C-alpha cells in the first residue's frame, strides 16, 4: 500500500537495523484517516472470505482492528495479556514473546467469544518474528474456528515471522513490507 509506505518514509523512525517506530501515526498517536484507508484495504483483500470476527492482541492492534471491523460489520476480539477479574469462566490461552518488550506473555481469550462457528481475520500493526501471530493462530485453532488470514500493517520481511507464518499455510497480507533498513545510512527499502 503506497500510502502507508509513503507515510513510513515521511514519519517513521529507524532505530538500528531492527526497530522501526511508527508511533507518530499508527500505534501510539493514531492517524485515523490513514487507518481508515488501511481498514478499507484489508476489506478489499479479505471482504469475500466470510469473516465474522476480527482478532488482535492488546494493545497496538486494537485501534486498527476496530476501524477495520467497521468495514466488515463484525466484532473485534482482543487477546488480553493478563487474566483479569472481568474474564470469568473458560479461556483459550497461548504463549507469546513480544519482540518490542522482550517478554513472554500468556495471552487469553474467553471461550464465550470464539468458537467453531467463527471465521476469523487476524489484524496487527507489525509482523517481525511472528510470535504474536503464532499465539493468535493457536487461539483460533484451539477454538476450532476457521482462520481466513492475517492482515498486517507493517511486515519486517528481513525477519523470519512472515515466512514462518506463510509456511504454516496461513494467508498473510502485509500492506508495507520492509526489505531492509539501517539508521546509520538512512536506508529504508520496501519489497
């Protein structure tokens, strides 16, 4: 998606060779007009798949998933990183290692909201090593739901996550695929 690539070039910040900050417009401060266009694009890509639930992981994917869900007319479920008193009863659980935070989380979704009748689209802001997506895939499979695919805003294609998830047979549609980046040289190359 050229619009997103252009915005990354304009307002993204490279840290070293592995961290791309898009917090000015995507996952801290959110440009709603841009995210609206992202939601439209995910609908264009997955609109004919019978999606009836969108699943993401807290926190950065929630806003993107919510705007996307408006085009599908479906609810959003977000996997929580901590069990709370608000989640009573049975839950699906999976382990996720956060690239950004360097921590392992147990993510959970109430069985009340995800089951075999569901056709699920995963939405997230980034795909790097694939741990978050793998965790979400595990939740969908544990629920017996059908996974239609994953919509990713920014994929760091030089990291193994995208190839790993695709090798599992999951359809991954990334709107901006970063081939290489380097803070020292200012290099930011898209696939």
